[in-house]
């Protein structure tokens, strides 16, 4: 399931959950797909007997949540509150927030309540239909995560307490560079004339998307023999379940990126060349090939063969895929979800 579809369904579920618990819900008509949330509007405004609250919904597909991701989402929610003149905010996130994280965030954002998976489980507990939907979403959202123990837990702060809390001091707004980086990628000339610019634009985009997941960006790295050069190699430093899977299931502490600025689809030969760079004893068995038009049928078959026969994972991404991840990053959603959908499809359709 694509990120925008998963987000759309999750937001609808959250709206149903609020209504079930006695809130009136205004979603600006209906919850919107992820790709349309560029207008600076919150996901919904909910009203209870005690107060009105602004709600922001975040899909995060990992059992461990980045603190910077939470801070960005909470700062955005704080801005929505001020723009609308509403005192209380509720951040809903598809993950479990650790107790020490909650305490730190509660101190910094005293007028905001966080609903994590434990809270959502508590709110859905007295409805068989909502409990069933909650379990379904949890399985889908955390498909690559280890088994989680979800413990129903009431919200750590109620709306009455939140309404009496002091106002938060806003952090400086982080620039949203995704749209600019996407435009740079798309306007780069194809073929030999633009290959260097295309490579640089890809690296800039990847650094923005994966700034918390990857480090040690080595470009145009030559192999020990000196015969081959791969475009970029990085070291994984992420706590996200997707990247932890690369480390533990694919024995890969490093990943390779290759950039193909072709006017045609990637062919089988390019896959075999990339496969030669992957070497499990060197903790390097995952590669991403970024191209204009994606792989042809034979190239796809070569990727499946490398995975099936040697356990080497080669993932093809197009410029459009990168732009979707850049947009997710700008929207403070989880760009790793786009990768997860592609890898999930590849693994579940692999033949013997």
C-alpha cells in the first residue's frame, strides 16, 4: 500500500475514533490524501464538551520514532494552533512513544496531547469494529517491525489540563527543500550532457531524505582492484526498522546508490554491473539504482535473480519515486514508507 493511501485510511480511522469517543470532527469536508496536504491546514479540528483541539495525524512505519521527527510535527501543530487561535493540540502518531520521550515533549509542549498506538488502543477498546481496524492498521503500518507489545493507555494529559498550560516557544522553522530538489532533478538534461548534474541532484535529494538514516557519503568510490567505481556508498546509522532490517536480515551495514541518467529504461547489463559491487562479507549487500524511467522487464528479472540466488537486494527508484519521498519529507511524514512499499512488493512476489 502506498504512503498516501495508508495515510488516507489511517486519518479516516482516527476521525472515526474521535467521533466514537464523543468528539465532533471537522476534517475540512473529508480527510485528504497525503499528496494534497500542502496548503498549511491541519488534518482536523475536534470539539468536545471541554474544549476545541487541533489534530495532526502522522504515519511513522517503525517501532522507534526519531525525536527530531516528533519535534517537527509538534512545531507544525503549534503553528496551526496559533493560526486558528486554538489553545489545544493533539498529535496522533502510528508508533509507540517511549515514556522518557513523552515526558520531555510534555515539558516542551504543555498544551499538546500525544496519542500514540497505546492511546489509540485504549480509545478503541470498547468497540469491536474499531479494535479490529486498529489491529489491521498496526499490522500494515509496522509490517517490517519486530513484534510490539501494545498496552492500552489513557492519554497522559486531558484537554482541560492542556487548556490551562502556558504557550510553547516555537523553534525556528526548518526550510522545506523537497520541492526545490525535485524541480532540480526533473529539469536536469538527460543523457551524457547532464549526467554529472543528475548525479549531484540525486545526492542532494538523498542527503535531505535520509539525513538521519545514512552517513559517510562517499562519492565516486573506487573498488580495491581499481577496476570499478560505484557512484555513492553510505553507512547505515538509522534506528528505523527498515534500515535495521538491512543490517540484520541482509547483513548490510553499507548501501550503494547508482545513478542512471538514461533516456531509456535500465537494462539487464546495468543490474549485473551493480550486483558485482555487492559483497556480503564486506557488509554491503543492498543497492539502489535511481533512473529516469525505471528498469525494463529483463532488468527486473535480474534484480529478482540476485535476491533469490545470492540474497542481494537491488531496488530500482525513479525520479518520480524520489520526488514522492521529498514531498513526504517536506510534509513531515515518513519517506521510508515509499521504500518499504517497493521492497514489500518485491519480497512478496518473488518466485522460487
